[in-house]
C-alpha cells in the first residue's frame, strides 16, 4: 500500500476547498494516510452521491491512517486519500463504508502529492452509489451559512417585517404571508447579502 506522509487535513461533513478553512476548524496533522489513484468518473461519484465502499476496501484502510496529537500518535479507523490526475481529496468512512466527512488539502501539499503520484496505475475500488447529494457548486461556507440563516429567519419572522423586506428589494406590495415567503425564498440566490442584512 502507498502512503502520503506529513499533511494537514480538515474533515467536515461537506467538502470545502482549502481557502474556505477557518482558524477555528479542527485541523489535524496526519503522520501517514493511504492513497488510491482513481478515475475522474469515480471522483465525480464520490463528490456528487452518497457512496458506500466495499468491505474489502474498509479492511485495506482500517487503522492505516495515523495522526499526531498531544498524546503522541493515534490511528483513524477508516480514512484515505483519493486522487485523480488533477485533484486529491481525503475521505473518512464509518464502519459500514459510508463517507462521513471530507477534506481538501492545502494547495502546496496537493500539488506535491499530484506531482509525486502522477501517472501511477489506477486502483480498483468497489463501491455502491446512493442518492444524489445537494449541489453545492461555487458556494463558500459563509454563503451556505447565510442561506441557512435566511431560510430559518424567513419562517420565524412576522409578516410585517417580511413585507418590508420584500418591498425594500423589489417594490412589490404583497399581503399574503405564503406568497411573500415564496417570493423571498426565490430571491435568495440573487439577493442573498441584501436579504441577510435586512433580516439581522
């Protein structure tokens, strides 16, 4: 088995690029982690669907990832790097083979890994595809957080406030609460910052 040594990872339930890491994140220092070269189609599956890896893959990677911590070195149950010709991601799995968290790599560390493993033979990894995940294309963590906040605040705000916000954005005068909520919800993508500031 091939390993990558001495990298930083930042596992989350959703995948974020390295520039979206926060200082408060639980960033871990990896001593070693197994790496597998896969096809682009397989990486697309991992990023867009709920993927469940085979028992054989779980056995291959079980406790093979080690991390540094204040008590020395501890092993992660199921973790691995998956790489294509231009991308490397880390995944952490549960005991059933389902991905529970993802991590990008720092840009210089990803570049080093891609350079070192360029052209290596593709690994065969068996997995099953589940349902499609919610698309999060071109959304930063802050944008997603604001969108969630807006959706929650729209539901709990009084009708008068929602009327004011809708009028401030569109000059539309609508009295029906349901219609106002539907209209504001449809405007989130285009007017997210403005709606967010008005709801605060």
